[in-house]
């Protein structure tokens, strides 16, 4: 189980960027809306939790996630879809 670093990196570096969701083995999800708030390592990823005080992608705090615990990567539905 888990994802490879290059799999996650493809989502982060996709241009144009498309927001995506990480689903973890414990059922939590993390929505990624800004590529600047993700740092991909060999076995972990640092995910910046956006600060509600700024419109720009400024991190309020960082959460380290083991890539072994990422069950799924999926793009979020586009806001104007429907």
C-alpha cells in the first residue's frame, strides 16, 4: 500500500495545477489546493495547512504524512463542472 514519491510529485507538478485529494489509511483526507504547500520526500510528504488569514498559500502549520499511509490520490472536481 502507499504511493511512490514520483506519483505524488506528478500531481504536485501538473501544469496547469489541478487541486487533488490524498486519502489516508486511517480515513482522513487532505485536499491540496496549492502546489507550493507540498514538499515531497522519499518516504514522507510535508503538507502545509493554509492559514485562513491569507488569500495566498501561506502555511499555518505543517503535517508530515508517511507515503505508506496514502491509499489514494484523486483530482478534486472542478468548481465550474456541472
